[in-house]
């Protein structure tokens, strides 16, 4: 259904000036920018497109329109898409439209319809932005959206970051929200003054969705019981919290330079005493920051998860499986966080061997006797040599397996690799990162930790094979070893 706004005395230019000032305050655009405007067809996004179009010449902007049909409301969704295409054509603007089956995506990924729709929309806008080389994506989030977001996060138990709400510009600088300081009522008045048409989404009245419940039930109760300006008050509180959040973020970033000892693609090691020297507010942020650096989804790093970790760490040394893909331990000197390393096996041959599974390289070089080191006992721990004549066949680099054994250099018997790692005080959380060089029968080198007796190069040897390991395991273990 098309909605046509009634006439209103709201001055159009005053609204444009206010949006223009907000764009300037946060430097949302630069001259000659291409801006992709996300338009659903509803009141807010149609008004945003109209406002930006009116400011385009003043700000030297090139506008494109983007619309995603989520496939949630059947023919109504298709009608929205047709409306947006017609609107873009009327404005003589390029339009990029696509349709997805959001209910199917939600069922497949076991997410809510809201989450699936948000992720699909984000992916679509990002893809179009890349395709057309846009500088910014403009969305129509406004002051009331901000208030609703803050309340929604408050009821979910969010901390400062969550309660800071929606930012005028996204962290990566790509998404801008020019309407964030104007209310829904002001937008409606602007649309009326310009006699804009828009589409009404029937799901906005469905209070089974959490956000709609806040909008249609909670907010009216609050404005009636306290003050009609509750949304503005919540918006101002969010602005204060954004500044506080930024300050704490900077403190956390500075602290991370002191606290983080080492990190790999999946693991991160923190100096325990240094970590506990910070205020608990910084400790919480450090954990969130560190988990983000090893690929953990920030949306899953909840206050409850962080508090559970801190409580366990404060009890002293220990190991905890936090979630199926997150493990943590406190050795007393170190705090370790991360996910389990992948199981891998790669054949090894002469020359460089790239091992992508663990972000590593094993170089195997043919060395003649004149180039032998003066003392083999002095070679670095991430290097091992074998007599070329008796080099084990079918060598692979792989993950440690249960029951693996090695004949340690200088020993007549064999030992379990697991026991060697314990003796060398390799923290439990990073033992799965340890690669080994092995053949079908035994382990010949626990990389960086212990070489096998088979690596002995006799005085009579005329040639040798030198194995040199480079990779994240080397960096991680070298940094962790002084603390073990």
C-alpha cells in the first residue's frame, strides 16, 4: 500500500540544514563520494533518500539506491521492490535490487528471522558497495531507533559498549547514519512537507519481534509514565556512553600492548600478573578485545561469558572449556585463550613446504659437510638436521596423535610425546598447536621442543638435510616459553 503524507508546515530547508550539519559534525562524506543509500521503501529510508538527493549537489555526492527483497511478506515484499525501483527511476538514480529467501536462510543457519535478515542485508550492501566502488553506505537509523536499541540491549544485560547504542559511523567507516539525531516524528513531518510516498510494512505492528515490542509497547508506557521526551533522553545517554566507551577502548588498546605476550591465528597469550593489575572494567574489555583478535564472533562474547572466565581465572591455575570452540586456561603466569587447532597432515619433501593449515613453512635444504655447524648441539630449537644417507622416508608434518612416541636425542628408549610436552611445561591449551615431523612408525622431531635420536648426524656423514621451521607456532612458543 502506498502512503501519501498530508501537508505540514514543517520547513523543508531547516530539516536539510540539520542533516547537513550532522553530516559535517562526523565528517560522514567527502566531496565526490559515491553513497549507496539503503532503501526499504518505508517512511524512514524514503525520507533519507529524498534528503540526501536534496543535499547531493551541495555536498558533491553521487547517489545509488540499494534494495533487498527479504522474501518474508510474499507479494508485499515484491511490491516494495517495485516501488523502490520506480522511485529510483523517478529520481534518475541507479538502483541495485536483489531478492533472498530469508526464512530458508534462517532455518538453514538456525538463526532468528531478524538475525538472518540483518546478515543478508549487510552482505548484500557490502557486495554492491564493492561492485560499484561506493565510498559510503547510508542507512536511515534515527533517534527513536537509537532509543529502542539502547533499551533492548539494556534488557539483555549489555555493558557500556552495547548501551552506547548505534554509532553515527560504523567502526570501519563504511556505514553512515545521517538521521541518527532526528526523531521519527520529525522525519514524518519532513515527509509530509515534501508530500513523499512510501510503503507501510505490516510486520512493524507485529509485537512478537523484540524490537517491535519495545517500539509499540514499552516506549509508549515510558513516555506516558515519565516524559514524552524519553527517546531524546535515552539518545543523550547513549552519546555520553559512546564517549566513555571510546575512552575505555583507548585504555584497553594501550593495556593490550603490555598484556599480550603472543598470538597465533587461533590462540592468544596474556601476561597474568599484568592482566590482573588492571581494573576489572579493563580486564573485561581485554578479554573481548583478545577474543576478537583470534577470530571469535564479537556477538557471542557476552558479559556472562566474560564474567565466567574472570571468575575462573581468579581462582588460580586451571583449564576450562568455555564453549565448543573456545578454551581458556590460567597457568599462574599466563592466561591463554583460543580455539582448537585443526588436525592436519602434509607430506614433506626437499625445498620449501608450505603448510597452510597452521600458517607455517618447513624448508628442507641439502647441505654438504663443509657447511655443517661446528657443534650440532648449538643449533636453534626450530631447526633439525638428519644424515642424508639415513634420512627417514615418507616424512610428514602433522598434528600430535594419541599414543605418539619419540626416541629423544641421546636416549636409548622411547617416550610418549604427550609426556615430553608435560615435562617441558607446554601449557595444555597450546599443545594442540605443536606440529611433529614423523614417518609411519615414529615421531622424529617435536618441532621447537625435542629432536629424536634419528636426527643424529655422525662425523662420517658427507651430507645432511637441514629442516627449518617458520610459522605461528614458533612465534607463540618462543613468547610463551619464558613464562613456563
